[in-house]
C-alpha cells in the first residue's frame, strides 16, 4: 500500500508498506526526481541532480548493522551519456570510466580500485549489439544474435560455446543450454536436465 501527500511547495512524499511491516519512503522534488529515499532497513539515500535531471551524487546514511557503499557520484558528457561512476566505501573509491563511439555504443569501460586499473573493451559490434568483448587478461568472448537481435550464443573466441538460448516468440526464453550440458527449460515443458549421466527434472518457471 502506498500513499502520497504534499511535504512542501513543489515537493511530495510517498511511502509504502512492505509485507514484513517495514516502510519505504520516497521524497520528490518539483521535477519528480527522488531527492531522498529511505529503505526498509532505515538507510537514507540523499540524491542531488543537475539542471538536466541527471543524478550527480548520492549520499547514504546507513542504518545500524548495514555495511557497504557510503556515497556515489556520476559524470556525463554533452550527450547525457554517463562517462564516470564512483562508488565510495569509507575512504576507498571504486571508479568506472566509460568511452563511447559516434553511435553511442560503449566501447570500453575502465575500472579502478585500490590503485589497480582493468579495462574491458568491446572490440566488435553487429549493428548496435556487442558481438565481442576483450577482458584484461586478453580473453575474448563472442556473442551471436539472431535477426531479432536476441543473443543466442556466447562462446570463447575461436573456442567452445559457453551458453546458448532458444526462444518462444519474439522475446520469451524457452531453453538455456550451458557448456556443461545442463539444460534449463522455461515455461510448460516436460524436458529433463542431464548432468553427469543422470537425468534430473528441471526447475520450471513461467516467464
């Protein structure tokens, strides 16, 4: 259940109850940006936005016994593409820098943490989707897509398949097959998974 009420001029507060009895609260500014969020643990997130409505900073006041991020900050270029994200825990920052090509595709993200930097490079594209990634250890991963731009196969470059997918209609996943031979069928099916020569009933779920 949720309820919204005015808090101040051009500002509103929304709160809703979780099934365990806890409460979450959102405070909006006049542009409908969430400037404050209190989660079910009692941690408070204070957000600031620039004139274009892009989130610049988030300061987190953690509830008792909650560990993790204390603050986040974000930077953008003139096309509103996110170029930097920083996650801070205490005095330690984890920074990601993103580079784009002229078609707004991410071609590299550079991750820096405790003085070490690792780069992940998107080395090849099939239209707009990423068809190949290169990791810091020079490992390359190839993605294969069908005519509807659904990813159907992930494989080591020049090597064996890591995972493959089949679909119902335009988007529903029908089956996922892992390199171990493990199959997961999604939806109404009587298929079984095979693993190590044994035959196991699949965990089924409707998607």
